[in-house]
């Protein structure tokens, strides 16, 4: 729940943020494609789909905001 609250606050502060959640148990192929090996994993991508930031574990709000700034 902590990860979701960090991401919710980031979404409140950055209205352009798009949040997509993947159920890695139900969709193992997507987890493999994204190289998700543990949960939670937060991946922030740029407009072209390139990975800007990855946190395996709970990211801080500051980490997410900095990565979002780099993604635009």
C-alpha cells in the first residue's frame, strides 16, 4: 500500500502522469518482458517508451518526481 500512496501523491502533483499496473501473477509474459523480478517494481518510461527509472521496492516520492521530470 505504501507504493500506491507514493504513486497516488505523484499523480496528484503531476496530472500528466499515466499509471499502469500489471498483475505479474496473471500475466507472467508481461513480467518477463518488463524484467520484473520482485514486487513492487515501479518503472517510469519516457514518451518513446524508454525506461527512465526503475525501483525494485518502494520508491520515495522525490525519486518518482525526479524521474517524471526527466521523462517529459
